[in-house]
């Protein structure tokens, strides 16, 4: 990929970008402990309640495919501010949804809005950094955004003591207002006018077409799709498995979710320190192998109906996932033959789309969550083995 060139903001863009990337997990994780309550409110099934998470994930995928190319043409900052403002409106509307069908539609729109901020934030990091510093930047981004999944279910569990799910959405909308204010004051434009693409749909589709036909880049898209599918199988199913199947309270579930997310945070910091020594290729392999092993343990534990073993398996599979995301993303950007916004869209859309469409199958209960986790991680390893370019070193 042609490097746009470092911007004056440099590495300082990473903590700011983390705020906007965090909108993805915040859109789902805060109310995960309350999904059973959503089902009760509308007298619907667990699968229908889980579909509200699916809607966000699909929205995150759709929004990125438009937002990335548009940011290549119009600049990062306008798309970012539009996404944040729309996210606030859609999240507030979620709190007054009159039916499960309306809530699903509104959550889809909220996902699209969050995607605009998400895809731009990742592209801004690619604008500012390159090579190993890009991999380190995404590792730091993963560490910071790992705080969002740690904090989100805890907030959701605590808020569940005082508010229903509608009140939680209002709190989330208020948080969006604060993030928008920070973006407006602190975030500069990272894509100079002279480096922007031609305006128009034809140009955007052309950039996407170049990327889709480029096998080295698409290898990392598939790897991230499988990694995202595994993660969202866990996100979309774990509350039903642990609360309905094993009797955990929303607060206790929030604690389990937070512990697993703390593993993401810790592994991201470790990966950032190790990437210069071992390179992103080896760390990507390591993350994929560890998540596969943890997923096998989780499936085995679900079949054996062992809650302690399930918790161990989840911890071992979720933490290392950040090694796959950070290094797979950095390698994907380095392999991309087109603009950063379009590359960010395809790298980001894959995991959300696969996870959004297939992960809710885990809500049927039993061992379905474990089956999906094992299937996705195994597919990711196969994609790395047979699709990714042979690069024994970074």
C-alpha cells in the first residue's frame, strides 16, 4: 500500500482513535447482561433478543463499506463527526423502541453510525504510522479498546441494579455526547487534500475492486473474518449460556465478561512489547493457535457441563484474540494496494459481517457456542496456512 505519509499528530492519534473504535463494543457489551430482560419485555425468544446484537454487528459491517471509501474522498474528520452524531440519535431512539422489530431496525442504524467512526479511526492510525510502528500502534489500540469490554459489562451489570435496558441506552447516548465533544475539539484531519481520491461512487468501487482481487490482502480479510466470527459467537451467546444455562446473575456475568476482556488488555500490551522482536507474522500465528486451543477447551467443557472448565476455556480463548486482530490488521494494511479507508472497510467488515450473521446460532444453547468458536478458529488457521503470503519474518 502506498503510504500517505506521517501526520503531525503521529502516535498521539492512537488513544483518540481508541475512543471511536470503542463504540463498537459499547454498542453491544453494555446491555449484554440485559438481553434476557429485553426478551421478557417484548415477550419474545432469546434468539429474537440476540438479534438486536446481530443488527448492530451487521450495521457495523455495512457502515464501514460506505464510510471507508467516503473518508478517502472527503477526509476523515467529517465522516467521523457524522458517525458520532448519528450514533447518539440512534442510541437514544433505542431507549423508546415500541417493539422488538423496531429495536432491531434502530440497532442496525446505530451500528451503521458507529461504523463510520470505527472505520475512520482505524484509517487515521494507518495515515499516521507505518511498518512495525503500525503493528505497535494497533497493539496499543487493542489494549486501550480492551478497556471498553472490561468496563462495559460491569457498567451494564451495575446499571441493571437501578435501570432497565431502556435506561441503559439513555446512559450510552449520553456517553456518546461526551465522545463527540472530544472528537470535535481534539481530532485533526489526518488525510491531506492532495492525498484524497477522486470523488464519486465509481472511484470508490474501483478501490474496493482492486483490494478484493488482491490475494495477499484478502488473506488477512478472511483471517480477521474468522477471528471476528469466533469473538462474536462468544459475545452473542455467552449471556444465555452462563445466565440461563448455569444460573449466573447479570452482575456475575458482567464480572466474567470483564475478566475475559482484561485478558485482551493484558495480551495486547504483551504483544506490543514483543512485536519488534518476533514480528507481526509470528504473533498472528500465536494468537490464532491459542484461541483455537481455548475454543476446544470451551467446547469440551460445554459437553461435560463443567462451569469452572467453561470459564477457563473462555479466558484462554478470548485473551489472545487481540494478537490476531492487531497483527492481522497491520499486515493487511501493509499488503493493501489501495487507499487506507477502503482497506479499513474491508478489514473491518469481515469480522462483523460473519459474526453478525452466524454467531446468534449459539443462542440456541447447549454446546452451539463452543462449536462455532472451534469452527471459526480452525477456519482462520487454514486461511493463514493456505492463503497468506509466505513471510517467515516480519
